[in-house]
């Protein structure tokens, strides 16, 4: 397979102007990451913020996936009345669940608050701030998904670029004075996205729904239809706790290094939009075109794996520092990125298999399999945490391989057990 020529064909298919928008969007987020690394480095204060953010996001943000599924339905597209109906139907329940999960986040964060030098006076406001950001992000998902499905991904990307610019301006205005610049810039980005992707009528919906026991009951009852995928997503808190168990066994400063690594992987891996392209082919009933996309993804992942290893080695050899990040820390960031990104080599296949299983009513089996794999990850992280200080990158990255490959295998076995079709047949995905 000529991967090089195929890659350029895919880029042309996605439209060079659209690709330029995506690259520009990633440059904005990359600039913020560079500034955070330069000024905050791997400080204990930044690590404590990351700890609270990771736990809160893991508890609350899984609801965003469910909202994305609901508001991407064709019966809502370009129908303001339908959007209003489903918004009022979903968000009383989402609000109550967010409040409950806010308290759950405090309880979980409390276990390690002393390790991160957090008091209740600092922990509770910080969890509240990140919980509110999560809720705003879920609201944004509803508006953005509706806008994207109605007006197209290109128009949404332009709006999202402006929203990120507003967030960046807030960050640049206060980051020298307070680390709160990080969550506040996230909040402004989410709010700006809501404003830019809604009209005056839909803006009034944001907090316009009224509460009553009946409305909350109806909302929760509707959301219960998505219990299995939601429970499966919420269970990933176990993976976050597994990461925390390993990271805290190494040092507080390891958490920021993990964060920088994740940002590098997510930014670079998503530039070409191959995951979105693959899911689009499934929805367009063109699954037979997937092999080329997936082959290119393998080529890109392997290329990035080698590139990150080389960059990390060159940084160590040349002793390159960057603000408050030492050469050793930068080297570790790229080594983590190199090893972890290889575990994502088949992540698109896993995502497609999971969606197919959920759409075909097999979500309960996916939930059971996910719980089993996450339990294995958590036990593994606790039992081998004593080795983490000696082999930090190996022990940390290994849980990604256990989780990603375990999910892929389990989703495939569920898929294979209940369907007579192959992965590349449209009938298999429905």
C-alpha cells in the first residue's frame, strides 16, 4: 500500500481549506500548552489543579457523549422546535446528575487532598469551578452538535476557532498572575462556543427550563434509555483512578508530564480528522472504504511513535530546557507520548465496534466487559505501584495497552457473537 500518496488523497478529500482551519485551531491550543509548560512547568500547584480536573471530568463529562448522541439525531437537525423540546427534556435531569456527581467528585478528591496539599477551603471551590465548566461543556455539546449537524462541520470549525481565540485572550490576560487562568480560559471558550453557535431564541433556552419533581422524573426517565452507554462511560473513573495511583506513586510532578503528553497526542492525532472521517463513512453506509483510512491511521501512528522517540532523545542529548520544564521532564513527556500513542493504533476500530454494539442493543455486554477491564487496570495499578517509581513510563503506559487492547478485543468478541456480518459491511453497523 502506498501510504504516502493515499494520505494526500485523504487530505484533498477533506478539503484543504478545512484542513487549514483544523491546523489553525490546533495551533491555538498548542500555544496555550506551550505557555502553561513554560510558566507553570511541573509545579505542585499545577499538579493539584490537574488532579481535581481529572477526577471531576471523569465523573461528569461522560454525560456529554450521551447529549452528543441525542442532539445528532436527524429528527432534530434544522428544527428549532425539536431542539427546544429535547433540550427541555434532557437538561433538568442533566443538572440534577451534575449536582450529584459534584459531591461524588469531592468525596473522591478528598482521598488524596493531603498528598496534593489541598484544604477543604481550596478543594471545594476548585471542584465547584471544574464541575461548572463540565456542565457548561455539556450545554455546549448540545448547541454545537445541533449547529454542526444543521450547518456543517466547516462552519462549526470557524465558530470554534473564534471561541478558542476568546479563551486564549482571557488566558493571556491573567496567566502571569494566577493559575486560575487555565480553568477560566476553558470556561470562556465553552461559553463563547454556545453564544456563537446559537441564535437569540436558543440562547434563552440555556437556563430557561423550570424545575419540578415531575419534570425531573420525566427527564431522568428519558435519560435512563441511555443507561448502559452512560454507565460504561462513567465507569472510566476507574481508569482515571488507576492513572492517579501510578502517578502519585512516582511523584506529584509526574501528573503535569502526563497532561502535557495527552495534549500532544490529542492535538497531533486529530489534525487530519481520520476518526471523524471514519465515523462519517459509517453513517454514510460506506464502510467498505474504511480499510484505506485505517491503513493511513496505522502509518501516522507508527510515524509519530518513531518521531516522539527521536525528539525525546535529541532533547536529552542536547540538554534543552523550556522555561520551568527541564530537559529531563521534556524528554519524559515525549517518551510517554511515543509509547502511549502506539496503544491507540486501533482506537478507531474499537470506537466503531462500540457504537455498533450500542446501536444494536448490545450495550449491556459492552458495559460488563468495560467494567471487567477497568477493574483489571485498577488492581494492576495498585498492585504494581511499587514498581512505578523505578519504571515510570513502562508501568504508566502499560495500563493504556491493557485498557485499549482489552476494549478492542471485548467489543470485537461481542460484535462477532451477535452478528453474521463482517466489520466492513454496512449492515453490521445499522
